[in-house]
C-alpha cells in the first residue's frame, strides 16, 4: 500500500494521538500540530492530505486552510468541527475544503474519507502523468527531428509508472487499439493479446463484475470521464483488484475513443477488509462486536418482517464472573470469556449471530425459529453448557448465565426495542435468582 504524508492539526492532544495512531496503522506517515504556527512549520509540498480542526486555540483551522489552498492547491483538506454550524461548514467548503466532518467522527467515516481523498490525489497525479504522455505523443508526430529522443522518454514514462495506459474504440466491442507494455507485469499477458482480440480486455474482468464494468463504460460516454474498481484475471488464473480511470477523447481522425489507465489496488483492498474486520470484531473473542451485532439485528428484523418468520434476541450476562477476575486476575478472566464465547457458538446454528456486546455481556440473534419454545430450549442448552466447570490456573470454577429473551411481536418491531426488552428480561432473570432465563411479556400478555 502506498505510504502518504498526512498532516493532523488538532488542539486536543488525545484526539490528535488517536487520529495519528489510526493513520499510522494504515501505513501512513503522520505529522501532528496543535495550532496555526506549529502547522505552518510542517506544511510543504510533501504533504498529501491535511486533516484540520476548525476550532483551535488562537487562529482557526480556516486560516490554515487558506494557507494550504494558496501555496499547495492540489493538497486535499478535510475539515472537522465539534459544532454543528452549517455556516462554518459552508465557509470551509467555499474556501476549498474537500469534505467537512462533524465531531465526534466515527472511525469508519474518518478512514473512508481519508482513503477516498488519498485515492483521488493518486488518480490526480496519474492524470497529470497521462497528460505528460499525451503531450509527448503529440510532439512525437509534430517534430520528426526529435523522434528518437521522444521515443526514449515515452518508453521510460510507460515503464516507470505503475499505471497501464490504454486506448480503445467505443464501437467494435470496445476493441483495444493501444496498451502499454507494462500490462504484462500487471496480469501476465503481453500487450499483443489485448490488441489482437477485440474482447480480450473485457474477457479478463471477473464474471460477477462484467455487468458493472459495461455499465460504467457506458456512463463514461455520458459523463466524459469516470473512475471505477473491479476484479481482473491474471494469466495464472487468480483475480486481483484494479482501479480504472478513463475519459472520452477524439483521435486525430476525429474518431471518438476511450483513453484510460489501470492500476493494481489489491493491497489497498486487502487492507480495507482487514480494517473492516478490526472495526466489527471483538478483539478478545473474535465474535462480532456491538456495532456489527446491531447491523445484523437490523437486517434480521427486516428479513423477519418481509418473510413473516419468527425471530428472537437473547441478551445474556455472566453470573459469578467477577470473582474470577478478582481472584485470578484479568488474564484468566479473559481466558474464561474466550471459553464462554466458544460454548455459546456451539449452542446455536451457523445462521444465528453470537456477539460480545460488553465486558461479560453477550447476545444472540435466533433467526427463522419455529416458536417461543425453541428459543427457550436453546436458552436451557446454553445455561447447562455454561455451567460446565472451567479449569483456570489449575482450579475448577463454575459460571452461571442470566438470559433475557425477546420474541418478535407488536412491541418488538425494531432493533432498539428488541435490545431494550431483551435486556429488561435479563434483569428479571437476575432478580429471580440468576442462572436462568426469562421471556419478556408485555402487559397485554398477562405476565
């Protein structure tokens, strides 16, 4: 993944450090500043992106934005503010900020915005290189006396860039009329494979992506330019991710053609997937965390309402867990939580979702169940499974678990209500003696 230099200007030290650590995990070099003077000392042409807080001690982030737009206009600037002030946001965007984020900023939103504008900056640079290529190509035809020197420069440019440059017709099945020789480094096929077969380039697109790519190429003709990502097949058979930037041009004989470049982005895609897993998985147990659980719950509720199937949510809290932490320490407490997560997963189906939603709190979504009795049966299985002794630090320990069950009903028709009612039922189970389950009953049910 390409390394970028990112400037963070934030007067709150804790936020500055959190943003810095997050971006360093992404493989970037971070330069941090707390105010206007410190920031100006760090700003130069090496900065690929700036992340600025509007509200600073002394001169505001808008003053830093003005400086960057004046001296380094190609550098994208993302503004942040803890105040929902539309006027300030509009002012920042009018001064040239590419995006405005309201604090507190969700990690996923911040990472997504930074990746988007770094990708835009990369494409912008490649676009400039492409313009250089076109200028060389025109000079080649105009000045015959410089033919050899221009050819050498053109060859160096095509070999030194990671982007594969191509030209194709808009008719005759989008036949490739030119493609740079570094295509062989990208996918294993030499350039002649693409220029001799009209459909070869599109034949390399993943079958699941081909419809999307054709649609995007059609949109390119309407918009004049476009950028899209898809999977491309290597000669050895595996697929990898590429980004394609393309625009509509006219050839010397006034024929409309597509001129574009293709870049391998597999490493970036893999990193995105890794970050997605980190964002939605509990780091201790590997189970879905509260965020992913909530998303899955909303999907399950929608599915239940569409299919008219029955579902249930089990909200669980371990009993007698605190003594393990107090007596043995958190390391053994963590081992106990890992074992509990395995036992919970063994009690449900692969189609169900088991998540760790708090310290010693877990929750399960049971989808497409037949009736309340099935949910109660699973709760009994869980209680018995959790009661089996744990061997921790050469001694036996027995845990319990209190379970609240909420079935889909007129009362529970959305994710938030499901969680609240299941949580209420769990507390009823604890008040009734712990290590048991309790089903939420509405007053209309008579219980």
